[in-house]
C-alpha cells in the first residue's frame, strides 16, 4: 500500500523496467509489445517513494537490448506495450550511462535527460517539436 510506504521518511524504491519512452512512461510488464510478467509492486513502491518525505524512486534498465541492436529508451513505447509506471510517478531513470532526473521536468527536458543516458550509439535521436511542453 503506497500510503503505508509513504509513512517511511527517505524511502527509496528501486524497480526495473524493459523500456521507457521520452515522456518517462515505463513498460515493465511487456517485452517488444508482448506480455511478459505482471507489475508486481512497482507502482505501489514508486508511488510510496514519491509521497515519502525525502523519498526517491529509481527505475533501472540496460540502455540497449541484449544484442545491443536497439535502444530501450525510445521516443514512443513499442506498440502493444503496457505502461506500468506513469510519467507522473517516475522520479529517476538509471542506465549504465547515468541518471536522468525526471520529476518536475517538462516533456522536452525529460526527453533530453533520457537521451543523455541512452547508449551513445542511439543518442542522435532528437525530440521532435511535438515533444515541447
């Protein structure tokens, strides 16, 4: 229950995802648009951390697929993917290339922060003007 978790000051939640889009939406139940698992407690722990005084929520993922052929940070989620943690709940996204702090950012700032932690081979992706907040 996120309300119980939120009572714990400085609560830190660490959850994994399979892909994240430029808005910061996390698809943690699907892989390549196919259902893979359930949400577990990701939403509850992320929301609890968000409401905890001094709390932080981390979403972690590898920057690319196992073969390195595709970025897991994408302009849009793969068609058929399910949003597990919404853009309004995601605080920080972590890859092996750094941390993108998303809380309180505009859509454009989110996209830029996420591109900065993508594998360098995929950073040429640009946020279209439609990404502006």
